[in-house]
């Protein structure tokens, strides 16, 4: 495994709510640099610095992953887990009163 790869990708929502997997420090760094300047905050700054440090080999990729995931969660970018979507769909199919 490459040193900048995450053990497990971070699934985020992009565009019109389509899921995309961020599987490496470089992917996360790229997403963070593309984040609009007007929306950047301390969570963005910390995640960007962590990704930069991980790319230089100063910290572990998993540390940067955790900070990127925290940034994504703060900004409601985390995609729901597939098993949560499937369970929700299954409940709706069985009980028409479940929304």
C-alpha cells in the first residue's frame, strides 16, 4: 500500500449529492484546495495542514484522514454508509408509513 493511501476511503457527497470516495492524502488535499475560499474555516485549515504534513511524511496518512473526515462531517459532506441506506430502504419497503 502506498504511504499516502487511507486504510478505508472517506465517502463524501459532491456536486448534486453524488458520493465520491477520497482514498488518499493527495485526494483529500486536492479536495481541500478546491474548497471555496469564502467557506474556509479552522476545520479546513487544520485538515489542509495535516494533509500537507502527511504528504511530506511528517505525520501518518491515517491522522490526516481523521482530520479530513472531521472537516467533511462539520460541513455535512460525509456520505451515508451504504448499509444505512439499504436498511432505510428495506424498512420503507416493508412499512409504507416509514418515511
